[in-house]
């Protein structure tokens, strides 16, 4: 077993386009956690502190889980799916799975507070969080932006001492702990490409499309779907996207030539809603339409 050192720590910087999704997940987790557990007892903080720090704790947890998914599996998809499950079942949460595909891995996120050096920290696991086949990963999150995390190392359940911490730091008493310098190297836990392909090979159809599509977090007002819509909703949207005028009247916009849709947008035909549908079709065909100039043409007011 290798022991983690400073060279073994993996830094993960969160892409800015994923910040909003992480914020949303943190807020949902905050509401779920606050509604269910706020009146419970904590070994780490008293009730007043928990209320004050809840939002920060949840954001740290989401950043840590995202980083863990990226570092361990090469993709954030396992994190997004785990959060979708948790968000759909707020009373049950994620069921103990931080990353789909790594069911026995428990990400332990903490903020870098008293020291900027990740190896100055401990991996902490409370008694009720321990499982015989559990694997625990220490991830530390700096307070400053951009959002990022340090994936430090990991431990098996059997790596912990038989007795919990009983040292001078009262807030940590009762938790099982391992110094960061004594953790296993994170590279030993990473899922290889062969295993990653196997896990994602078990996901089919629209579930795969949903997980691999860039997150918009715009919920359909009709069927409630994110990126993937119900069959009746798809049929309705298809009807909405049929040309109502001109030489291509009756055709779906997917079959209307680029030049014609471009002409309609340039000339300011119809309103922004229709022009946006036409631009969406063009953008799905060619990246040259994904520019501020085309967005401006869509949104301009015409008489």
C-alpha cells in the first residue's frame, strides 16, 4: 500500500459552466438536510452552528463529490446522476451513493480552514457512517474562487483504529480519524478506462443522452423534464416546430434548409420566440451560429 504524499494529491478545478448546477444541488441538499436533520444532534457542531454553516457545508460537499467523480472515474457524470436521484427523493437523499458506479465510495469533503496544506488534515468518519466494505476519500475545498478541490487520499474501513478520536479537539471526539499523511494514494483507487467504459455501458437510451448532454437546468414547463422530455411533450414540441408559412409551410424545421432559416432570422421575420427555434435548429447543425451576433438577431425588436 502506498502512502499519500504531496505529489500524490490531485487538484480538480471545476469548470465555470458547471458552477450553477453545483449551486442548485447544494441548495436542494441544504433544504432537504435542514428539513429532516436540523433538530438532530451533531458530534461536530451544536444546533446553532449547524444552522449557520449548513449552506456552506452543503456547497463544500457538492464540490467535493463533483471532484471525486472527475478524479476517480474521469467524468462528472456519476456525480450528476447521484444528485438527480437525491433531488428526486429529498426524504431519502442519495441513499449513501455519492458517485453512481462507485457505490462503496464515500466522499468526505472538508474546507481548508486552519492550514492551506492538505496534508495537515485528518480524514474523519463518524461511527454511523462506517460500513465493513466502505471506502472513504478525503477531499479538501479552498474557500477562494475559482471552485476547486484537492483529492488527497483514501482509506478502507479496516484502516481505522478500533477506538474513535479522544484527543484535545472536543469537536472531533467520537469520530474515527486517519492523518492525511497516512492515507492510501488516490491513484490506487482510480477507475481504469476499461472499468469506466463498463459502467457507462450499462446505461442506455435517453438515460445516457441525459447524462452526457450539457446541463442546462431549464426545466420543461409542460412535462417537468431536464434535457429529456416525455413522449406527449415531444409530440407537442414537434407540432410547434412545423413551419406555418412560406415555401416550406408544413415542413418540420429540421428539414428546412439552413439558408432559408438564416434568411428568416436576418430579416427579423416573426418574433424572438420563433427566431429562437430557428436558431436552435441552425446551432445544432453548425457551430458558426453559436455567436453573440446571431443571438442579437434573434432578440432584436422588429416593427
